[in-house]
């Protein structure tokens, strides 16, 4: 099915149209359909192309599609069907991709779980999502947590895929011999009767039963938000949401050619950014996905040097880590042509430096789980607008709303809450109709981010509403302070939060990690800031750290620092 693209208000033409990238039509029809059709189409067009490269093992598109069909049939035989919630508790391995597509092809719903989750976090999400079956590897770091969930009756069954089976034959043999301590005792498990053999399931010989999928209505993925504030919620992403966003971001890569690209998968696939921009976009392009189980800087650089990926989706901290690695220039990264940064603000200095070294274009995009996730992105072939997240993707309307009264739009050039409408916007929050209603205004998704729009329709995030610091009654935006501190040559990373202040109520505090071999004092930083920000924005305190807290995908995280500060106050 192909719905019409989102239409702007009848009385106005979108501000971004006049300066939109000439190679892209904002009014383009956005093709949508069942997610498994992405893989089926790639396998028909490019059956012999490598679909996955993993630690030296290559899988073609024909082989991947055939394995997905076998696993789909196996899932159907154990009762997985329309609406069944199946959890993926996996690092970046081929198993993630196989089961993601097989679950959807069987009519089920994927629930993404972070492999680093604690037992308590797993229990909450499994219960809230009504996950019946989990999928994992026989690794000691993974299986025991799911064993406990089965013993407690939280999930009914777990499909266990031998990790050895996803490795090249020799590596698999060596792993089983020399890495025995890393392999869980699945056969001797207290929940052995609830374990389904992934090897046997993948050996199913019957063809899968075709399932009619309603792309616009059927939920493909329950994507849980990070839960940095409040209780995590499951964003219901339909098949149409995910295929629409895949089409939108693929259209943005104007120089990308089907069957000729390769994508480096350094971001965890359970994260919504990687799910769409690494996995689904790559499969839409019939590109090779070069998977890394988890990001290690030197391993990633070696892979770029050896396998020559053309596309690198990453977060700013990955680009920063590469640039600041002393031996970075000894690796050949010239194969990269399209790097897309998301998850956090990309400092302009890092963008320009990485482009200079690699020869690749680095563009910053913006989105959130509730939008599958991408809403805006900077164009590849236009000069960068400092601090900008670019114009909206095709078919996407952005409306900036008054922070105190979101039913009103703000004038151009003024700050407002970024609200979005488009085919990639979620169906709602799972089992939370009241929360869903609060998240929308006039049919637009409220993002909670404060933005401004310039005269060309380019947006810039100035902060999150919840991150706002109220100093003596004035609004202070941490991102503005962070951007100014990043301009100091000794600063590698910075996070600014609001802390309690006896006089002003709240005041900014900056946590800074310096570049290796460089020094700076708090006085140096304050002197650097004097001409750049107002007195009310000046940090009341500056603390230097050897490292700053990050999320699983490498995004700088404020919640740990805020918790530390609260604990100091008792």
C-alpha cells in the first residue's frame, strides 16, 4: 500500500520547500508495506550479494531469505502467530536480523530488549509488553537472566541459538573449545523444559504459512523509550511506520545505489536508530551489513580499513573517539561516503574534522523512538548550518508550538516545542491511552524538545523542555552552554545539568572530559565562555572527569549526574 504523503496546512506552503535539496521531493509518495517485503525484494534483486558479514562469516541475501523462511515456519510450529510478542535479547549478531524478520513474517511483534538490562528491568518490560517468548544466545552473559525469568514465570519459553552457529566454522570450533566459560549450561538449566532449540527450529523443512499483514494497523515493533524520566513506555511502531521511515531516509541518501553499498553496524540493533538506519535501510538497498557484536574502537577501525564500508551511522561520541585516537590516520577510512549522526547533538567541529580526514559527508539527523525514529536530517550536498538538525524528511511536517500552550504555533525564529506529523509517527503507547493522548496535540506528536526554525525551514534543537534550567526565573538551555564549551580546544566531551542553588533556585553545572594530553582549569573555561554566553548562563560549578556517563549507544547521559547531585543534597 502507498498512502499519500502528509500535506501541509492548506493556507501555507512549508517554509522548507524553497530551500529543499533539489534531488529530493518533499511531496514524494512514501511507499509502505509489511517489513518482511524489504528482505524479500532484496533477495529477488540481488540474491548473490552479501547481506551480512560477521567476524569473517558471509551470508548472501538468498541464504538470509531462506533462513528467515525456515525460522518463520519453525516459529509458527511452536505457536508464534499474529500479535504474539517475541523479545530479542541479543547483541549484534546475524541471529538478530534473522529472527527480527522471521517474527514479523510469522505475524508476530518484536520487542527489543537491551542485553545489558538488569533482571528487574527485564521483568518490568517483559510483563508490561506481555512478551511470551524470548530469543537469545547460549552465552553466560545472557542466558542466566532469561533462565530466571522462565523460573519466575515471567516468560513462557526461550529460544536459544548456539553462538557457535553464527561464527565461521573454525572460529566456532575454537570458541566452543577455548571459551567454555562464556557458554551457559543450557541443557542443565533449571528451566531446560522451557527452552526451544534454535538449531532445531532453524532446521524446519516445511514452508512458512503466509500471513496477511495490515501494514497500517499491525504493530511490528514495541520499542521501549529510554525511561530517563518516568516509567518506560512501549511505542507501537506499525509495519507502515517502519517501512515509511526506511523509504524516507533511503531517499535522503541521494548518492546511495542499490546493490553497491555496505553499512557498518557499530550501533546496537535493539536501538531504534540502528534498527532503521543500519538494518532496514541496508536491506532496502540490498547492502552488505558489516556487524560488530559491540563497539570497540580499534576493532571498528580495522573493519573499516579491511571491509571498506560506504555508510556509517553513528553517534557523536563514536566520531569523537575515532578522531581523538592517536593512530586514527593510520587506518584507511576513505571508503566512507555517507555518515549519519544521531542520538545526540553533533558538534560542528567534530563534523568538519571527520569530513576532512575521511573525505565523507557527515550529516546530523534528529528523531525519537516514537517516530521510527528519523524526523529531520541535514542534506548531504549543502553547506552545514551550525547547530542545525536540517529540514524535515519527505512527507514530514514540523510545527513549533508554544511551550505553555501547545495548541498555538510560535512565530518563525522563536523557540517552541517541536511537534511532528508524518507516516513514520507511532500508533501510540502500548496499553497507555491516557499517555498517548497527552503526547499528541492537533494530530502532531509532541517531542518534548525545544527548537527554533530559521528562514530556510532548517530546525535547531536548543534543549529539552524537561532539561530546562530555571535560573532566577530565566530559562537557561544546557545545550547552548554545552555548544559554547565544546569550542574550547581542550574539551573532548561536556554535559551540563541544573543543580540546586540557594540564591537562584537552580544553576548550571558543567561536567567536562578533556582531550588526552591537554589541560584546562575551571578559570580557563569560564574565561573562554565570557564572550559567548550571558552571565545567567555561566556555570556555577565546573567538574572535570576522566569519563562521562553514556547510554548503551554512546549518547552522553545526564540522569546519572543528576542523581549524584541529588544524593549530595540528601
